[in-house]
């Protein structure tokens, strides 16, 4: 089973990255969406600027994860983002159902897996930080 670990990490990386890009893009690209998301975050009792941090963590963190660049750091950002989302938004809705925390919990777990396994195959990290053998 050790032989499939890099391929499994690649699949986890591509799935997590695609989901995060899609969710981050919803918060950033439609005109005014970023401002409205930041205000929603402020209404939850958090500083409004954390809305900007969360949206850009999802968008750019997802892109970094797909590319396989700085995966550990980007996955940590996603894990923290999801932990806050679970605690501040989804927890009181229960595990399943409308607004439940099952989806953000799965995303959190996937981010933790990537922190533990690394980027897997076809990652920019392996090209950028490859050790030279002499």
C-alpha cells in the first residue's frame, strides 16, 4: 500500500484544490461578493478582514494545492479556515442536513491528510525544491 501513497496524495490534492478554488471564487469574483462576505464574517463577531483572509485562503490556497506548491502551508490554511467555519457557522446545525458540518469536516480532514502525506506525484514542490545529487 505504500506504493500508492503518492498517487493517493495527488488525487486528494486535486480534489481539495478544485473544491477550494470553486468556493473561494464564489466569495471573490462576482462584483461586491468579497465585501459582502467580509461583512457576513463581521456579523459573526469576527473582524471583517478575516473574511478577506478566508476568501483568499480558499481561492489562492486551492490554486497552490492544485499546483502542488507550498502544499503543507496551503493545506494548513485550509484546515484552519474549515475549523473556523465549523465552529462559527455549521456546528449548531448538527452533522447532517441543511447547514450541517459534514462537508466542511470532510474538507478539514482532507487538508489534514495532505499535511501528513505531502503533495504526492506531479507537484511543483518536488520540482522547485528538488535536491541536487552530486
